[in-house]
């Protein structure tokens, strides 16, 4: 049993090495770079348009919800983030996502406060829609996509196609393009305004870790995904049969 496990691990490592060589063969590495750049350009193009709720008081849409969460997490202690109070009116885009989203909002809020302090000031920033503020908000989504979702997809392709025949591996670039240029995710995150790329990226990373037989890593990544947004729970990826 022990020898079989070692052989399986060697086989997986060998397959992954083969795919790494495939990436570097005949300029395929360049095609992957082109896919990523094109995917980012599509996201930028979508982000140049209006989002739902723009200039539409009193709630101003999901853009305002995300901005307001940055405002709350920056200006209030963690114990008050989910508590209704005179300084945190939960009827106005109350923070209703898990804690990792709250801390993500805090980190992004630091970024906004550095360049545009009034965009996250307590109370007075409600409905803030300055050009710089919107540009910075769009950048936080784009950078989250590039730093979390994109690497997770590439790693998934590396692991998944590592166990496939060479004939199937020739389709890897096409399949990566289909995932990275998924119109639903792009429109929701970069048009409507959300951060689904973070929770989905963590979920894809968890699935990749399972395929790599790194179950502890998979568990950590999936728990992080659930603590960012509840949506991955619907997939029941790690629930018992």
C-alpha cells in the first residue's frame, strides 16, 4: 500500500513536470500570457461603464455596499462591524458577509483612504461617487482577480491536465480562456461590482489541492472561501456523500 502511494505521487509529479514542459514548448507560454492580458483588458473595458445603482439614491447599488463596508471596517472596531448602533446603521448596507469579506474590505479601505480619504470617511462618505474613488474601487476588484483567481485557474489547469493524455493537453489554452473570460463572472464583478473572484479563486485552489492530494491545503482554502462568501457552500465540494 505504501509503495503504491509513493508510485502515485511520483506519477502525479511526473505528469505535472510534463505539463510544465508543455507550457514552455512551442511558445505555448506566450499564448497563456496573451490569454491573461486579454482577460484583464476585457475586465477593464467592462469596468469603464456604469454599474447598477450609479447616481441612484438612497442606496446607490452594490458599489456603495462594498464602499460602505470599507468605511465601516476602517472606522469601527471589529466587535461593532456586525452590530446595529448609532454609528453603524445595519439598514443601510449592513455588513452581512462572513468575516473574511470584512477584513478584505478593511485592507481595500486602507488603499482607498491613502489616496482618497473622503471616500471612506464615516457618515460623510455615503453615496460617494468621485471619479478617483470609483477608479480605486475598480482597481481593488481587478487586482483581486489578477492575484487570486487567475493564479488559481492556471494552477488548476496544471494539476488537472497533468493526468491527461498529450492529445487533451493541447486544449489547455482554450479551456483556460473559457474560464478566465467567463462573461458571468466579469459582468458581476467588474460591471455590477462584486468580489466573487476571491471566493471562487480560493475554491478553485481548493479543488486543485484535492487533485494534488494536498488535503490539508484544500481544507484551509475551502474554509477561507466559505469565510469570504457563502456561495461556494452550494457546490458541496467537500461535503460527505
